[in-house]
C-alpha cells in the first residue's frame, strides 16, 4: 500500500510539474508575442519619425528652423527628439534643461540624399517650380481635366501637374485636347535644372574617360519619372555618374545629414522587457507554491484512496485465514465497486464453503447407508446369523452398485470441474439413443414412453445416454405411481431438442434456480426411493454444455416439470 501511495504521490507531482512547465511556456510565448508586437510598433513609430524628418531635410537648406517641426513630431509620437551634426554638436532637442544626457549611439542618420541608398523624392532642389509656373501649369491642368474627365492629375514633388501613377504613359487621353502639349512642355526652371544636371553628368563621365555624353540635351518634354533621369540597362559608370551628378546638384538645397536620437519623453532610453532576478525569483516561488499545493492535494487524495484499499487488504487476509464473514465498505466510485466485488466474492466463498460442508455431509450420508448395510450383513453372515443365499448376495450387489454409481458421479463431476471431461463424438441417430434410455428405464409404476422423429447429429453416444438417463431417472423418481413420463425428440431450426416431461410433484419457484446445484434435492428427507445422490443434474448440465448445448427446466408445483436439452444439429 505504501508503494502505491508513493507512486500516486510522485505521479501527481509529475503532473503538477508538467502543468507548470506548459503554463510557463504558454506565458513565455504570449509574452514573446507581446514583446514582438510592441517592438514592431516601436519600429514603425521610429520609421515614421525618420520619414517626417527626412521630408523636412529634403525641403530645407539647413536645420535652423526645425525646432517647431521637431516639437510637433515629438508631441505626435510621444518621443523626445534630438538632432546632432557629425561632430556631436546638438542642433535640435525637444527635451528641456532637466533632461538627462543623450545616449551615445544614435537611432538613425537623417540624410535626404541617402535614404537606404536612394535620393528622397521630396528633394527637388532647382527643379522646384516658381509660383508663376505653378499657377500657369495648374491652369493648364484644369483645362485638361475639363477637356477629358477620365484624366486623373496629381502634383509631382516639384509642384508640376502630372498623370497619376495608375495611368503611366497614357498620353492618348489628352491627344484631342489642345492644352496637352503646353502642360507637358518644360518650364524655364526645369530647363535650367536639366542643363545644370547635364553639365555635371558630362563632367563626371569625362573624369572617368567615358563617353562625352549620354544625354545630349535637356528633354523637350517632362519625363513621367522626372526625378529618375537615366537610361535603363546603362553601364555602371553611367549610372554612377548620374547618381553623383544628382547628389551634387541637390546638395545646396537640402539640409546636412544629422544624427537622430530618440528616447522617451523623460529622456530615458526605453527599458527593454526582461526577466529580472526579482521576476525570476517570483516565478520560482510561485512554481514552488503550486508544487506544494499540488503535493498536499495529491497526498490527501492518495490517503483517501489508500484507506479503503488497506481495509480491503485486511479483509482479504482475514478471508485467507478462514474468516468467511469479512466485509468491507468502500464507499462510492471504483473503490466502492471493488469493495462490492470483494463482498460478493466473500459471500460466494461462504456459500461455497457451506456447499462443501453439505457435500461432505451428503457424501458421508450416501456412503454410510450402503456401507452400513454391506458391513452389517457381512458381519451377520460371518457370525452365522444369516445365510449367504442368492437373495442376500443380490442385496449386497445392489448396495455395492449404488456405491460405485456415487463414486462414478463424483469422478465425472471432478473431471468436469477440472476441464478434463473427454468426449468421443461420432455420427449417431439420436432417436436410437432415446429408445435405448427409455427401454433401460422402464418402470411398472410409472408410464414411460417416447415420441421421436429421426434426428442425426455428431456427439458422444455414451455421454448423451448418461445425460438423458439422469433426466429420465430423475423424472421417474419424482413421479407418483400411475403418473407418466414422456421423452420427446424433434428438430427446431438448427438444433436437436430433447424434452423430458413428467407429471410429478414439480418444483417450487424459489427452488428452480438451485436445481442444477450439486447435492441439491427438493426432497430433504434423503429417502432411498427419491433421495438419489444429488449429483445427476449437475453432471447432466456439464455433459450438455460439453457438447455445445444448453439445459433448462420449467416447472409448476404439483403439476410436473419439463427438462429441455438443446444440441447443435
């Protein structure tokens, strides 16, 4: 019992530990997801701040007036923003004089001419239209929209009206509008800017000893992607020179690159989410507390489980020592079912013991009478009080045959119990077996007759005669003189049926379940005429079941009984 208690306790601890581990894993997964989401949102916020500052740098020549814009961005994103040049000199800081020092490492570099290796589209420099050019081109665009309502016009970064990106190259939409060419012609500002870009580009190529020029002259019309002036699939030196020329041209019109420092509003760096020593200790204490609670609950449960098992063990030991009155109360549940099964077993053992004692008493009684008769007559003959005439010898032979029959019945029953009862099946005519039994059991006081139909089965003829003979002899024994016993044989579906019906005294309803018990007899008087050994019906049931059949009885008290054997045909 102690081993079961310990195993149950350890098993409960393992379950609790696994539960804690799974819970911790789920919590860590959820925390990791939350951290990643928070970090993603922080990165999106930082990217938005950088983009707005790059936009400012692309449209302003320096950072002298950036304080107001930086304050507005800081309030918008709830961040402290600080800008410093390459020497570390602070240019803009949205914090106050009580704010702590800036971190050593900047969050990003704000450079409109190098945003992930590209020039920001908002850096237009000398391409920015004058107010007059802007007014004139927008007047043309208004006329064009009135001419063709399917045209969608948007402003390029330099202020020029142009087709939207979902209509690239679709110039045919304004071919029927006379204003189209005027809207698509370079302005003086754009022409001068392209000429400047051409000169810088040619100078770069000449320095690299390349071709004199790829762009011979400024385009007569504005390109749809006006800020990407290069030929696709150009040689690397051409692409490099165009990029260099554009950066050189835009340099005077944009603010210098600066270092960007982002912190919380208080000036502190955002504290990373981490499991500190205190947090780890807290988790450990909580885990130990859960283990303690689970262990206590497991111990209480195990104790409640083991208590009835110990009681059951004690009752089993008492039963093994011979106490047939041991009973246990297991309560409800599986243990209760086990206790009920034990009580049923104990009652069955007690009943078996009573039957054993009754069997010993019955066997002793059955043996005592014939042995007493044989011994008495032999002593009388030895003393000369009786003559060994044929009548005496016949009586002694009858008594010895009775003893032999009782011994044979006990032997057959022992073989049936041990599973060693052997059969020798062969094809037989079952109606012949019935005729043989009826002929052997004829009685002058009781009418015994057979009603048969030809039925052939495979069975052991000797054992079937024994089984049927037991039923017929039992029926004749309990039928009063002048009564009748009928043995019927017929086929019912796939079975051969034998019925032995008598007009005897019948069996009380409460006695019917005990008919096939060993040494059970309805007549408790053990008279020599009706007593018998009480083993015939028990042996008959074993013989029928050994053939794969069934044996049943129906009876009415005072009207007679019918025993029915059903065998597979």
